[in-house]
């Protein structure tokens, strides 16, 4: 979706998995380094993905009335 918008910038020095969690504010970089493990990262990614998908479904339903 976002890749269709011209002018957006990608994170070049941070893996996309980590960038997704930090930018969505589900965890800080410090927390990912010290508190959470790899399995936690994948769970947070799933939470973020499901939340974003559900929000998209809600938005589309509201747009179509």
C-alpha cells in the first residue's frame, strides 16, 4: 500500500522487522535489545499486522457506507 506513494523513504540501517515494531510504538529499540527476544519480535509483528489489516477493513466498510 505505502509503496504506491511517491517520495516515501525506507529505513536503510534498520531491519524492516525492527523498524516496523519501533515505528508502530509497540516497543522501543531499547526494549527490543534488552527485554524482548526474537519470538517476542515475531509476536509483535503479528499483532501489528492484524491490527493494521483490521483497521483497513473497518476503513473500507466506512467508505462504502
